[in-house]
């Protein structure tokens, strides 16, 4: 999955009429959805075209800058809901990672689903907070990792595998700094869409992964294979998996 957009410091004004949409927000704790009516402006033209989605500038009635994303191919509305629920799960893993005291925090932006009820066909889109700054991709779902090979994104992916007791791993880590979006999860039962490559996807990650100082510092491994980047004091190996 390719990065959908490069964050810009000052996105341009949106030349579009205001419209009412239904916003669906997911609550990870209750596993439920709430809905509300909000007013938004969405640019008529995408500012970035990815391999799977188009990205549009958007602003809501609270003057929040957002990005609206729409699949390039016909997609069932349920796919958007599944994507948002998956990112909420990634937020849960990020909170667990951050509680272990890494040098830098890992965070995923909030996402939601909207339905454009005033347009023909009432199209569905996903929305998320706009991230100003340089957008980077740190690894993908097939074992590739970026040339700079930053420690925080790679150790986070490794952590998710250990924390889930080998049931899943979060990859396709990308975003601005350590604010991430558009992740992919590989799971044993392949429940996270077409990008979920299951056990094979987990193997792809570990074939190219070099355990860094944060991996060792969090107790994920006792083999330090990458001496560069952000450092973390070594800890004794701990049982990190959640119950």
C-alpha cells in the first residue's frame, strides 16, 4: 500500500460548498459505532492519488483540517468501516507500546467514516486528521523497510507481534514523524482484508528486520543487530503479551 499523500504545512483553501454528512465514529472499548450529522467542505479534486485511494482536503464545522479518502475502485461501504476499526485496534497496540516507556511514542491518527447523504448514491469515505509535514513510509506489508530504517517504527511492528502472542503484526507503518496512518495488520486467521498476508506476511517482516536498541530495551529480543538510531537502555527479557 503506497502513502496516499505528502503532508503540507499550509493546505490551500477549499473551494467547495458546505454539505451535511453522517459521521460514524468507532469506539474500540465498546466495539460499537455512534453517528452524528456534521457540516463539511470537501475539495472537488484530489490532492494526491495513491495506488488504492484518492485523498481530498476537507474541513469540518469545527474548522478542523482533515483528509477524506475514497477507494479508486468500487468498494463496499463495509470496507471503510473495517479500515477504521483496524486503525482503532492499532491505536490500542500503540498505547500498550507507549506504556513500556520507549524513547519516542508511537501514535495513530483518529479516523472515522462519513456518508455524503446529499450526493447521488450517498458515497462513503473515510476521514482522518490532516498531518502537516513530510510524509514517510517506514515499512510495508511485504518485508520492505525504508533506507533510513528508523528504530521506533520497526520496534513497534516487532512489539505488536510479541504483545499479541504471535497472533498478528502491524506493518505498513507510515505517516509524519511518529504519527502514523494507513497501517496493515497480518493475522493468523487473515481477518484484515486483502492486504492481510497472514503468517507469510509475518515472515516477510522478520526476514528483513534487524532488532535495534529499542527492541532489546523493551525486552523483545536479546540480540542487538542494528547499532544505529535512537538508543534505549537494555532491560531483562519480559513477558509482554496481553491476556
